[in-house]
C-alpha cells in the first residue's frame, strides 16, 4: 500500500493547483511557491521560457490566461504542457481547441520506448457557433 502524502505536501500541491490569472501573474505566484518547494523551480523556469518565446513571437503573455488545474480531470493522459483556447464571450461553448504533450502515454504504449508526442483537437462545431452558424 502506498503511504499517504504528508499534509504539508498536500497543502503545497493544492496551493500550486489553485494558481490562476494571467500567465505573468501566475509566473509570479509560482516563483513564490517554488521558494517553499524547490522541486518546482525547474518547471517554473520552463514556464517562463515558454512565456519568453511567446513574447518574442508577438504574443503578449499578459493576455494569456493560466490555470494550473486545467485538464486535471479531463486531460489526465497529458503529462506535460497542456493548453485550451476558450471563447470568453461564449462560456456555453467547450474549449475551441485543446491539447498538450503525452510522452508518458507513448512510452507505455511503445513498451518503454520514449516517443515525444504532442496532440490536440480543434472543435469545428464551436468555431461554427462563434461564426454565427449552428449549433
């Protein structure tokens, strides 16, 4: 039987999963949390590098929403970066697009052989609804 996590570890994990806001705000929150949880620092550095890459390509990180718990219950096969594109004016619609990395899944299916993998979906019915058509 796997022993339970210590309560302080549960509290730190819940604090990370509660991080939401703009990507820039989230980066600051995650940096503060990484001071108490040093194992988080490398992931925060990678997140910052992604935001820098976005900025270099003309995408303002301030305009990107971040939710650490995103995909926690619906995208569990992803094991790295995940994304979702929402229509803020249409909360009735599912994400317009979503996806992420799933290297661990391919390692399991590939009998231990690591295969870098990224996947995603664009929902045409949601795009159609945004364009004013059905549904």
